């Protein structure tokens, strides 16, 4: 099992003059620390115009800076929004980052999730999947072709050599965002790694794991001639402290992460500065105090997290991506959490990755056949994911 850290670069109000500068500086320090501790991946999102929820609109710049302060950690785009970026600019920036990092880039790509982000770039929400697929066909061959032209439904590109070329040949490993569970099967059929949220339970994880690998093995339908990347990764809320109680107290930011996402999805777009998300969140917490449940995921003492990780391990998940920077979680707490987990828990699970890779090789070769499992009964994320919060908010009239 491998481990990553995940960044939205959240910044709830009130803001000071240097708030964004501190946010970026702290995040770079955290990624540098994660690299020194032996974490495997650092993932950065791309979002636009989402005040408080995400101030990470230029992940390639952040990752470029991180590439010069780290040595081993893989630097992941989680994800680049293809509908809001020109394919040639994506290929240029990713290749440049791959060269700067000595070949450590992971290329996650996605559609964008809201009208708030898509419409200012002239993209319609209803077209985002079609635009994404057209962008994949236009962009990826630019990594390995010295002369490339493309004419599709949404993108046209005259014959050019898109330079530079990436260090990793023919291109960095490919991933796709899976904000909805059914996209996991889609990712498998496209031959790309799946980046999703944690599952409800072990049975759900097993069902979707089987669906992913069976789609990859039996229904592979690549959009162009890229190299496949069969991998299943999940994002989980994370805070590791000496006691469960301390971890729960310091992980309040995960609830804000969900709450802000729901507001943008259900009420957005908003006029700039017209809503204080943190203030709305505080009001929501007071109104729903009796409904509060402990944060799920990897939140607790080293022993508690160790037990939870066994479920992920048994589910044969390739990578756990730890979401620590959320809401107003303190920089000092994030660093302490990374250090405690990295010292007392992570090494034993990383050491067992060879066994997982052996199992995976047998699945991919057909020596192990995964049964087909109906995923309909498991078509929900963890009770602490944005999907469930939307439903709770609708029932409670919070929207």
C-alpha cells in the first residue's frame, strides 16, 4: 500500500493581507516534510473561483516549486481540468514539470464539477464529458509525437511539435477523477487510474474494486494510444494524534470541506464576496449539533488508524490519499499528524506493498479472476463524504 497527501488549499474567512501567502508557504513546508518522512505522493487539485473552498487554481506552479524542495515524492495533478485548459498548454506544462522533477509527475485529468468553474471558460456543464474525451484525444499524443495535428468536435490543432517532451516515456501515469462511484468503472474501461473518495465499508470497496479491474480487463476502450495505468486510489480524511479524542477535535476541517462543496454544488455560482462560507458553516453546525457524528476515515490514534488501514489493505486498494489540510486545521497539527503517522503506522503498510503487487499482477495476468459483483447496492460513498452530506442537507433544508 502506498500513501499520498492531498491539497485543496482551503482558506476560510476572515482573510488577512498575508493569508494566501501563509497558506502556500505552509503547504510547501508540509509537502517537503512528507517527502522527508517517506510519503509516496503529493496531490494538488485544480479549481477556479471557489472562494474559501479551494485557492489552488495554478497547481503546476505549486508543484514546480515543490519539485525543487523534494527528492522522492511523486507529484500528482489531482486533477487538471481538461475542459478549461487548452490541450497544448496542458502538455507543455506537464512535460516541463516532469523535467523539473526528474520524472516524478502523475497526471490526473478530469472534467470540472460545477457551472461556477466551467461557464466562465465558455464550457457548458452538460458538455463536460464530451469535451474531456475530445481533449484527451487531442492532448496525450502531444507527449510522444514530434509532429501532431488534431481536428475534433471541440478542439482543432494544426501540425506542430509540442515541446518540451516529458522525461517519463511515453507520458506520466494517467489518472481520472471519480467524484461519482460509477466513474470508477469508466476509469477502468479507459485504462486510467481511479482517484475517488473512500468507500462505505469493505463490501463496497470489494464490489467497486472488482468492477474496476473487470472493466479494465474485459472492456478496455482507450481514447487513443496511451499507456494504461491500472490503479485504484481513495481519498480519506486524516488526522493522527496520540488519542482518538484529540484527533477528532483537530479534524473539524473535514466537515467544512464537505459543507463548502455542497454549497457550491447546490446554491452556486455566487457573486464574489457575497457569502461567508465559514460563517454559514458555523451556523450549520449549531443547527445540526444533535446530528453530529464523528469524522470517519483515518482519524484517531495510531492504533485506531492501524486497524482501519487493515480494511483498506484487505480491499486491495493501491493507494490511500490523506486529506489533512481542510477548513482551519492548523499547520502545526497537520505536520505533527504527518510525523506521528509516518513514524508509527505508515512503514509497516508500505513494507507489505510487495504482497499487494504480487496479487495485482495475478489479477492483471488472469491467474486470479474477480467475480462480477452488482455495484448497485454499494452506490454510495462513506457517510462522511460530500455525496451523503448533500442528501443530509437536502433533508434538513440546509440548502
